[in-house]
């Protein structure tokens, strides 16, 4: 009788030993086999803009690196908030990602109501891939230096056009006003194209926009670049002084682009995506495309990217509070 019980107990223990690894396998295999199906890469803007161009240029190379189809989805609206809100509610499995930019933070910094997500809690910053500082451009027949521009602003005030309330160009102008005690009126337009056109026409005194948008017009003598809102000079355009070099410290307005996912992405999944992005961004074809858009490749993995996002959010929240900006 005792022998029979022992035989049954041994058989049960053996069955448990066999079943336990099988039960554990799906959890560990999920990261090991990622990706095992197509990945959605969301662009939070309409087709044709810089973010859309970046993603569509990267997609074929990223597809090769990941071994799965990359499905590009444009989900525009509310200055990226619609796409970001949906991303925050997506499963944290690595199959829904988004190319975010600084607008992801600005929505949280300037709006009196929640944009529908918590920037610090709802996302996994996977990797920054590129960045581009804004430049203060004036009409070619306008001010020739920043000192002249600011002197005019202190004498009679100046207008600086931007791509809309709460845009990076808007906050850059407010930051310049705070740093220099200059009378600046921010003039919002529906997009940077209109802001640039009005600046060229002399309807406004200046605009903050990207080198990709402004520098071709400098070469054709329709705009003049006065200063770049970056801590360091531009490698592509070293002739443009930084505000720091001109004695105006702390006027930094950098846009960046990076891949983000829902909060809680598995580290192994994040590492897999990071490796693929590192290889893709290093390709000569991608570097040429970035250069054409005025973007500097700047890979920053999760920890560094998270620090950039945290620092930028704090900076722009301070500007919004000090300048008393409200965008509903």
C-alpha cells in the first residue's frame, strides 16, 4: 500500500516538473520571438510633413532589420494629441509604436485641460533618433543682427509669427521675451508655411522655424538668419551664431523626433527596437534624408531619451507659467 502511494506521488511530481517549463514558456518566449507579426508605426500628422517623410524613409530599412512588416499609419489631429492618446491606451507589446516629437510635451505644458494622456506615466521613451533647433529668421530687408532686432523691440515692439498657439515657435518667442525683456507679440498662423510667407512679405518682423524651412530662403535672399536656439553651434550652418554666443543665455528651442510606445514595454522588446533603429539611422541613405530635412541624427536610448523629455517638459512648463500662456 505504501509503495503504491509513493509511486503515485512520484508520478505526480514528475508531471509537475514537466508541465512547469511549458506553462512558463509563453511569458519568456514573447520577448525572445518579438516581433512575430507586423508592427504599426504611427505618424501623428497628415502625410507630407517632416515626421511622415522620416517614417516612410525608415520603414523599408526598419522592416528589414526587424524581419516583419512596418505598417505606417497617419493619425493626425489636435497637435498629435489624438495619436498620442490612442497610443497610451494600446497594449504594451511593441506592436504599436509612434514617432513622437516635442509637441507630445507641449500639449501637456500649455493646455489648461489634460491632452488625454500623462506624458510622464503613459509612454515608454524607446529612442530619440534626431533633433533640430529653431532659428530666428527675419525678412531679408529687416534687422541685420539680433541686437538691432531687440533694440527695435524695446523701442516699439516686434511681432514674431508662429505655426499656431502652443507651438514650439510660439514658446520660443515667449522665451526670448522673458530672457531679454523685449516687447514681443506672438502672431499665430495655421502652420509654419504661412508664418514664413508673412515674414518674407514683411507683414511680421520675424519667425522661429527650422533650418530646413528657412535656410533655402536665406540662400535666395528672402530671409535672414539671425540666431539659432541651441546650446551649441550648428555643424551644418556654423555661420549662424547661437543666442549664447551673442550673450543671451538659455534661449533653447529644439525639436526632436523619437520612437515612443505605451508604458510598460518589456526591456527586451525595447532593446530589440533600439538595435534596429541604431542600424537604420547609421545608413548613408537615412543620414542624407535627415540632412535634407535639417535634422541632425542623435540616437539617445531609453534612459537618455526619458531625461530629454523630462527636462524639456520642465523647461516649457516654466515658460508657460512665467509668460502666463493659456491654450484651450
